[in-house]
C-alpha cells in the first residue's frame, strides 16, 4: 500500500477527469424494458458568456451525486447536458458587438463544457443538445406542426406585454413588477396577431396529475395556483336599457364560486375589453368617457391592473342596467381595469356585504349593500368583529353561516346546503355549474431573430399553411440586421422570403415571428435520449424505457411555467401515442438562491460574485462539490462562507492523511458499528436528496477514525465508496493508492449490517392536534424533515391529513414526538 504524500488536489483531479473521459466511464448504456434505471437531469441552462455560476454548480453536483450513487446501486444511469441557447441575451449581445448570436453562443457553450468537466460531473457528452442547432430545432418545428394539425396551435389578435426597448412581446413571467426582466423598461399593453398553444385544453389533467409526482409541496401549490382551477357556477344577467319593456336581448355571463350570495349582488363590473360596450355603444350615454378609459387601460400591464393594493376604481356605464336574476332588480354596470377579460367571463357580480373589494367599491360609488349570509355565531370572530358584521360595517367573506334576505335560500346553512343552492339556481334557469381557470393559452410568438422559426407560410391572400414536414428544418437566415424595430428582423431577410417563393410560388411569405424559448426547453429531456435520430424526435422505446426522469434539479425561478409547459407537451405526446406516460419529471427538487458573503444576491454591482472555477483552482473540485452540498438543504437560500469552505478543504486533507493509518485487519467494534451507520445514513440521504446531512456524517465519522490507532482496510474502503459520489477525485486517487483495481466508481454499493444498527432505531409518536394517531420507526437523532417524510407515508396519518397530505404546522421534539396541526 502506497503512503500518501502531500495533499495536492490539482494534480490528481485533472488526471482522473481526463481518464474518465477517455475511458467513456459515464457513457449512456443500452437500456432494455424492465431494467432498473436512473435518469438524472439538470435543467437546460442558458450558456451565458459569463460562464457557470455557483447556482449551476450546486444543481449539477446534486444531480451528479445521485447519478454516481445509483450506478453503484446497479442501475443503468444517464446524466445528459444541453443548452437553452436561443433567446434575447445572445441577440442583445449581437446588437452591441456585431458578433453573430451563433458564434457567441457556441463560444459560451465551449466555456461551459470546460468548466463543467472541471467539476468532475459525470455527464455523457454524446447526449449534448443545443436549442439553436438545426438538428434540434427541426424537431421543435415538428412539434409545432403536430399541435397545429391537432387544433392546439392557433393565431389570433390579442393584447400582449410589450417591451418598447427590446421591441418584443413578453410572457407574463418575463414581466417583473411591471418592467421587462431583461432591460428594466416599463412594459405596456399592445394588440398584436400572435401564435398561441391551447394549453388550457389540458387544464384539468395539469392540476389533477400533480398528485402523481414527488415534488416539494410548495411547488405543487404554485402550479395549482397558476392554473387557478375553481369550481363554481355561471350565472346569466340580462342587460337592458333602464325601465325598457323590450330591448336588444343580451346576457352577461358571470362565473362565481359563491352562488349562495346571488341575492346580495347589487352591481356588476366588466373588463374594458368586454364586447358589451360595442353592443350597446348607441345606448351608452357616456360613451366618450368610457372609450377614454379603455384607451388608458391599454397602457397598463396586467400586473398593474391586478395589484391587490391598487385603488379599485371604475366608471358606471350610463344608459344600461343589468337584471339580477334572483331578485329581478335593476343594478348598475361599471367598467373597471381590475377585471380581466381572460379570467372567468370577463365580468363579475359585486356582492359588497361579503367581499372586501366589492365593499370598498360600493362605498365609493354609494351602491346598496345587502347582507345575505349571517355568521350565526362568533366562532373565530372577536366581539367587535361580530358586532360590526351584524351591523353591516364589516365584510363577512367566510363560506360559513346561514342564508338570509335570500328568499329561496333563506335558512340554508353553509357549506352543508351548497348543493341545494346550486340545484335551485339550475332549476330556476339562472345558471349552471362550471369550472373556471385562471391561466390562459400559451403565447409563443416573439418578434426577434434569435429563436426557432415558426413553420408556417402564407399564401398571397394572407392565409396560413403549415410547411411540409419533409422541408424541416426551416433554418434561420444569415442576412439579418439585429436592431429591434418592433417587427421580427426576419421581415427584412430577402433570403428568408426568397426561399418561400422558390418553394411555393410568387407572393408566398414565411411567418416572421420566432418561438418563445420556453418551447425549446419544454421537450429537451426527450432528445437527450436519442440525439442521433434523424427520423423522429425520439424513439418511443427509448422514451418509454428512460422517462420519466428520476431526479430533476431546477432553479426555483423555473418551478411554475417551465414545468407546466413540459407537462403539457408530455401529455400531448401521450395522447398522440408516442409515449405511454403522462408526467416528464417524477422526482423534482429545486435549488435555493446562493447569496454572496455579504448576504445579498450575488451581483457584479455589489462585487460579491463567487466564480466556482476560481474556487476549484483555490481548493479543488471536491472541496467545492462537498461545500455546496454541505451549505444547507438544497431548496433553501444560503450565504456563501469562505471559512466553512476552507473547513471542508481541511476535512478532505484529513481524509488524505487518515489513509496512512489503514491496516489489512483491525478488530474494532466501534469502526464496524460506525461504518454501518454511515452506509445506511448516506443511502437514505441520497434517496431523499438530503445531501447536507451526509457531509456532516462523513465529518463525524472522520473524527471517530482520527481517534483510532489504526483503521481496518474493509471499513476504510467502504468509507471511500460511500463518499465517492460526493468527492469523486480524492476517493478515486486513494482507491488506487490502496492497490485496488480501477475504478472506485464501478464498485457496488456496500450493504450494511442491520443487526449492527438495531440500537440506532427508535419509535417517534405521531400526533394530530396533540392526539396520538400513529408511530414511525426512524434512526436515533433523525432530522425533522426525514421524520415528517416518514410520517406522511403512514396510512393512518394520511386519513387525518387528507389526500394532499397538507398541514398548517408541524411541531417536532427530537427522538420523541411529531405533532401535525391540520389546515
């Protein structure tokens, strides 16, 4: 056995990285149906010229730890990499420098690859894809055509978020506090012909199928909130000229989740875009005032219009009234910008006694307030609140109480009599049950050059036609001026339009908008599996064998729309018969923000940016890897601390020196007991993605070994194996120095002796509201997160918490009790 010399990570890290690559140690294996697999995926990164940042490194290493672990566990593993390489940043850089986006993008990718390799990440680079490359976006265009042929891609005029500086439409998530996320310019609303994907067709499944995936509950909640599924009732309000016996027949539909309050509806509000104004423009007495208000609204972003803190004001539409179908009374109709045409029916019924916003509106415009729900008893209300509600000075918005002043509903108790309310409404012909969604169809048009061309051509009369699939890809032309004009630069490309006329005839033109980059990044996990396939976007066999992914690491900023769009595509592919599964990412975890040493978000402005490659050069890749896993739970925000990082470096140096204490056979109950604990702990942690506690366990065990006179070889080898996923270089080097065959990363995961762990298992009491409901068996001193996870698997606890397993609070007493407080 070779004695270790001076600790110098830079020497052996580069050596092993080169050898692993030459030996294709991490090549994607062939996978047969039924074989155990592990698909480890890091979310499609944008290849910035600045190179990878510590957030990239954190997620990539987390994926790598899992990939290496499951290889040792005997699974077939693939860990691919690709680039979300279309988009505004590269185009804006081209505008500034004159360097073509393709050139600066490929240069950035080369830098990324070099840096990722320096981290020791076990990627198979044969799986690499880039959204900007024709052999990839050919299939992005093909997907567009499939959606178009199935009625799920369409074009219509619609108001969009428009950045006057970038001169392009923006998706809602690209608007931050009313400003463009790229250039901080105030966003305006603009009507344009745009292409959309009909994602709303999948609304029910997108909401319901969240129960099938292993994601953080907070992410599922954000997905559901964005979809905004609401069960309620559509109610018809007839619109008339005041006091007219006969009038133009027009019904205004309203979606409400509170049909029980219909008798308390004393006014209505419509969105400025609603067609009611056009229908009654001759009857509206203040039409000029209304039109002026509509024009002002067009200049406001959706965020400004829906801001909860915003002053809710509107204008009464004089000359028409609505008829409350329950009371038969005439009620005023207002127009207000806080109502959106795209949500519900673009109209609301105002019930001021039972809605805070409606109450403020009614007070402002002196509208009648009628209480129709009596709280009955105080419950959670204070004496003052109860008296104010009873006297009409305070809103009562709870769906709980007795119906009053409601004729047909009087005496009904809520929520128990909800069905009776709906039955009466349906029988009376006032409305019907309905489901509404907050989210809208996916706007995919962008008026920029650096994106995937939309595969549509227009005949001389302006009618759209899909291009033939055999003509894909429709490649981006080179003869473009990148300067933004409000139209796509492709408008001015002679090459682009000449190719259309040569193919289809004189007067034919290509679609000049390019696709939203979210389209590119919503299907790449398929293409990784079959990059050489020029006949289909992926073979069904490979997709069905490898997917869904087993661990998907993604930044917290992408947990809503990117996931939603990817899920939409997957369900569409399933419906078309290409695949046999409906969710793309089985287990997903997201990384929390890593803040600078000063506790602020890393920024050149603050001078607090940490370059991970600088850290590799200073401490070595293994130190950076282990430090980022040690900082805290992956999903939480963390502050960079060089002292802690240097402490990890010292820990690895201690491991290096400990090998000198290894002997062939050492009889030590302590070492035997501890190595079994370590194996079990790391195994559990990796499967749960709790990497920070693994590092703590390594450090704890190293201190035990430090106090031992000598170390048993088999104990030490097992220790190196279980640490190899986290610190692949030092473990490979020490493994070789022990005289073992290459490579440690091809060794099987060691099995632990259950008998050696019997004293470590304890029973934790699981309570609901302080009452004992079950117990779970966990390791002694187990962390709260793991105990909660085990408790939520218990069927008795699931019965109390419901199908979604949600709770308001958890109170944990280590080694004794876990008490859930239900919502």
